[in-house]
């Protein structure tokens, strides 16, 4: 009757919520630690307010003013007590719910108060909405609280785990709820906590097993809950709730004697609570009556069921009233005529699926079956047995779903344990790897620095040697050029002038002799500076150079010189000398039959390419030999105009590529 799981969980959850608050109401505030001066003043004001009767609405109003009028830095000391009392007002004055949520929301959204207080405010609002099973609100509030998770102390962490678990419980996400409750318990165990929050965590964690029909595990957790209440927590208000839970679980485990022990144990505690726990007395008496009916002890069943009087407690809630009525009919069947009562049960039977929970339908069918057996009505007994079996088969899918949830929990738990173990192993391995890698990296970095330093040193030495070679070659080449000019002047112009002199003396001088001398002087002049460069421009000068080299040597030259923007005179001279030097090298060393010159402009760069089909040479050897003045000259001239030169050579020929930027 009273052990149907869905409605029963709702009753027990409400009980935990009330106890979460009411136990704090009865706590001894004088045991709080000492704070600074302003905190002590706040706490003193708080103690004065608490002298007002709990039922007095002025208490809430004064607490509300105390929060809003106090320097936020002074609130930390008494905040837990103040919040508990504000939420407790909801129990005695439910009409104040909006005001309570407003003040807690104001506190949670006030950036002037500490993150710790704001988180606690949101969690307390979440507890109120959990009573309404308002999952979207709970989820939103938990997100708001989580943004301050760095400020959570151990208690706040556990309260958050409890609220998050309840939120997931309402969503039927049993594995996530279980994980959250288990995490909260682990946090409490780490600091050896033995407070009301731990009690709630044990109880709610037990419910996750209760929902998936693993009653033995639920019993273990509820026993821990009960032990905490008996040995540590002074307020015993929660005792009857836990006793009802244990009685229900043992009933499902087919252990009626254990169920009776805990149900009877809860009765004295429920009686001490007065009207607050009338609802619990109904459940305690009703479950005991059902156990005695199951055992055929109808006198004892009638005794306990007779103590159930739900009229003052349940109001318009007919589920429990029908359950008590049904059990009373079964208990009275052996000693009196219950025909009228059976007719009433049959009359309401079709309405139950629409108006009441499925537990009432099951208990009513079972009651009609029992009554038929007691009254020796085999046809009715068989009829209601079939109906009951059909109902239970229809519910088997729900049971299977619960079992699947249980298997998911086991799988997730085992998976997380394995992941944790693997993570620990990975962390240890990574730590060792980090140590080794750090050492290797340090050695590698040191070696890299040494190698880099050595290479730079070698490069600088090489550059110095090459520069020295280039300077020596430049001096030698300059002297060689002077010698050539002197020879050309002596052997050519000088000799021809002497002949001209003799011809003049003899009186047979001719214009051809003078013209020959002029051409020799012009040749020497052109070698010193290409005069045509200034007159006809770089493009035409290069074309003329190609034709001249081709005419004077056994070398075929093709050229593709596109129109390009004008360059500075210094740059054009260097380009001309570079091309000239390339052709000289081809003629002297390459043994080539053909060569090609290509010049084109792309974007802000001039691209110059010269290639031949000669025998090629080893570039590195040539640069280091001290005899490659021409190659050094090309590279030096290219660098002088900010160009980049690359030289590639093989047995199939040599390719020189030069890129020159426009200024």
C-alpha cells in the first residue's frame, strides 16, 4: 500500500528538504567561531532578531533588512545561519515564498558580496525549487552557482552535489544523480564530515538504488544515514523518515521482521514531532498494517490501520485515503461482511488509472484478490489474480528500464574507476616522461646552442676568408685591368700614333689610319664604361651586348627581354656588368654552344635569368678556390643592389637566377 516507489520517493524527498532547513533552525548558533568587529556586530543583531518567535513574520522582515543594510564584507561570518533562517520562514509562512526568493536572488546577483555568499544564495533558491520539481529553474540556478565554484568550501561543494543530484533525479537521469551524490559523500568523507548535509546525501543516494530496485544497496546507505542520526546529529526529526525508507526496502526484500523493527522504531520519533510528522505516522502505521496483513495477522493489522486517520493531514489527496481504506477492508474481511466496501472498491477501480497513481491500482487489485480468497470466492479470486498479473506484466517494461538504469550505474561506476586508475597511471607516466623530456630538452637545447654557435663561428670565418679572397682578387683584377689598358694603349694606340707621325712626316698620312686609332680609343672607352647605356637604355644595350658576344665568339645567344620600368642608373650599370660577366664566364669556361638571357618584370621585382648548355662546374669549390673572381663579382654586384642571386650548375649546364627589387 504505502511502498509504491514513485509517490513514496516524493514524500521522503520533501521530508529531507524540510529537515535540511529545520535542523538548522534548532542548531546552537553560539557555537559559531569568533569573527572581526563588524562581523560580530552583525551576528549580535542576528541573535537579537532570533529572539522573536519563529512564527512571527517580523523575524523575516528584520533578517531581510539586516542583509540589505549590512556592509557585504561583514556578512560572511553569519551568512549560513541567516540564510537558513530565511529559508525556514518558507515552512511557517509559505505565502512569503516570493519575498524569500526575491531576497535570495538579490543576494546572489549582488556583485558587492563575496562569491561564496552568492553561490550559497543560488543553492538555497535551488532547494526551494526542488520541492516544486522545477528542473529548468534548478538547472539555471545551479549554473549560476557553479560560476563561483572556485570559492566553494567543502560544505558548499557537498550542498551543490546534493542539489545537482536531485535535479538529475527529477530528470530520471539516475546514473548522473548517483554520481553526484557519491561525489558529495566522498567530499564529506575526506574531511570526516558528520552533519545534516551528509545525512541528506546518504538518504538521496540510497533512493537512486531504490529506484532501480537494488534494495540491498539502498538499505546499506540508509543504515549509514540512521547511524549518523543516532550517534552524531542531535536533532532526531529525520529518524522517522529513514525508518519508513528502511521498512519499505526490507518489505521489497521479503524481510518483514526487519521491516517491522525499523517501522516500529520510527513511531516514537514521529510522535515527538507532533503535527509536523502526522504524515509520517500514517506511513509508519499503514506499512505495519500491510505487513501484518501479508502474514495473516489481521488483529494486529486492524490495530495499526485503526491509528491511520488521514482526514486532517492529506486534505484533497485521495491516494493515501484510498490506500488506507483498501487495507482496512482486507483486515476486516475475516470478521465482518465487507460486501458494501468491496462494491465501493469495484466502483472506483476504472477511475484509478486516470485519477490516482499506479500504486493504488495495484494495491486495490491485490486487495480484491485477497478478499475473494478470504471469503472463499474462487472465481473472483482467479479473476482479480489474472487482472493483477496483467497489470504487473504491463509494468515489467518499467521495471526492466529501472534494471537497465542499474546496469548503467554499475557500468559507469566501473568505467569511472578504471578511468581513474588509468588516469593515475597516465599521470605517473607523464610525470616521468616530463622529467626525462625536460632533461633531454635541456641537453638538446645546450647542444643546439653549442652547434649553432659553432656553425655561426664557421660561417663567419668562411665569410671572412671569402671576403679576403674577393678583396685579393679585386686588387689583382684591378691591376690586371690596368695592365690590359696600358698594353692596349702601348701596343695599339701608341704604335698607330707613331705610324701616323711617320706618315705625316713623309706626307702620305691617310684618313683610314686616323679612323683606326679613333676606333681603338673608343673600344678602350667602352670597356671602361658602356657609353651606349646612357644613350639607348638598358634593354637595347643588353640586346647589343648579346649580338656583339655572338658575333665575336662561337656561341649562339637567344634573348627574351620584356619591357620593364626604368631603374636607377647605378642599378642598370650593375645589371649590365652582371650580364656582361656572365657571358665572359660562359665564353671562357663553359664550353657552351648556346646560352639564353631572360628578363621580365612581375609586381615590384625584376627577374633576370641566364642559362647555358656548357659543362658546368662545382660551385662550392669554385667559390673557395680563389680563382673565381667573375662569380664573386656577380654575387657582390647583386648584393650591392639588394638583389638575391642563386646559382645552379651541373654537367648539363649552368643556371643563374637573380631577383632585383624596385626601390
